[in-house]
């Protein structure tokens, strides 16, 4: 994934900023169970190569981006947005693209002329390459599995990995690995699926890296998820209806649900409502915040809390309550 600074401005001023970012990344990886195989911090953007665990990737990114932006603004006495829009994620077929992406990401400092050659790159502290080479230690970066692809003995594997990286120097910028095409121009997954239903043809989806079977599988899963949400909406599941059913389930009043409270049952109901609105109805955090009369931050927190609460219930529980 790629995150850029607003108007290409710097998102790191010095080593203190970079260390704080990595500290927050480590914390997020530990909490979500995600694994990091490659990363690089450039002056105005960063790249991460993540294998997601059981939790949605946006849980890691939401905590990392929001927390770091608040830190950066506070430390540098600024206000406003730090990043240029949302982060751009690229879903890839692991077997075919893992090594290519690791190499491409780790060569960024050379392409950006932050280092002059491989010798400097090997020791560049703000990239996962130096960790793989053994010059820096970061326990949260996954290196063992990666190096095993180059050899059983570590010294031999590191040497082969370095040769692999060296072979990528002549490739320059790889648009085929940075994505951005169809998904963004079509208006997200919904746009892609509308094209598919209309039997429109396209050459390929640059936000999905993989062969035809892999792309088809991902589109099928996404199509099923969107159709499930559309079905709920066709059945009349609006935010108002969802709020009423959550109130019945939690034995609270609707006006209580829509106002802040420290009472346990009300706060649980608000969190459960936020989670189901987001997960089951596909309502954006901004829309949920507007409905509840709060800012986006509490909604994000509520969705995370609501996910834990929802494990004790099934969506059918609220569907089967009296109409």
C-alpha cells in the first residue's frame, strides 16, 4: 500500500518522526496480527507490504494513520490534513508478486536519490532492506520466510537476495506494480461490478495483481459481499430501522442511542449500531457520524468496539425481533 503527503508535502521531518511512525506500526501489527514483509519511509510518502491476518486491513491503517497524524500536527504545531486522500492498497497474488514487490519497495531510496548506491542502501535505516541485510534489527518485520526463498543458509540467502535486488536496478519505475487504474476510475468496487454486470470489457485491474483466476476469484468474493448488502437494503434495512432493532436488543430508547452516554448498555448499543451499519449495510463512517451527530473519530472507535460485542449476537437476532 502507498500513502502520500498532502500536496506532496513531507510527512516526516526528522529521525524522531520516523521512529515514532515505526513505533506505531509495530504496535498496530502486534494488535492486529498482520505481518510486514517490506516497507520504506520516503520524505513525502511511504510503502508497506502487509500480509493481513484475521482482522480487516483498515483496522491497522486507521490506527496508524490517525495516530501518527495527530502526533505530527501536535509536534510541529500545525493543523489540517496530513495525507493526500485515502491510502491506496493493491491486492496481490502472493506467490507471483511477493518478491517483486519487496524488491520494488526497497529500491525506492535509490530511485528517489536518497542513497547513491547499493552499499548505502544496505545500511539505509528507513527501509526494510537494511533489516533483511542484517544491518538493523526489527522484530516485527518478517524476514525468515522471505530469505528461505533464496536459500536454507542465512548468509547464502542474503547474498542471493542482494543479487535479486541488484537485478531490479535497471527496471526503473514499475507502473505495473504501483496500481491505480480500473478500481479508482470506475468508482470503487461498486463501479467495477457495474461494469461486469453490464458486460463491459477491460484489459485488467491494476489494483489487483495476479493471474486471471485470481482476479476472477477476488471479484466474485467482492460481488457476493456487495449483493448481500444490497439485499439488506432492498429489504428495507435503513439506519433508522437498524437503530430501532438495536434499541430493542439492548433494551434502550432511540434517543438514548443517539446521545453520548457513559452508561454501559447505551455505549454498547452505540458501538453495536456503528459496527452493523458499517459491516452489514456498508454505510460509510461519515454517514454514521452524521446520523449519530458525532465526529468520525468516535465512530471508528465504536466500530472496533462493536465488532467485539457483535460476536455475542448474530444479525438474525435483530432481524427476528418483532417488526
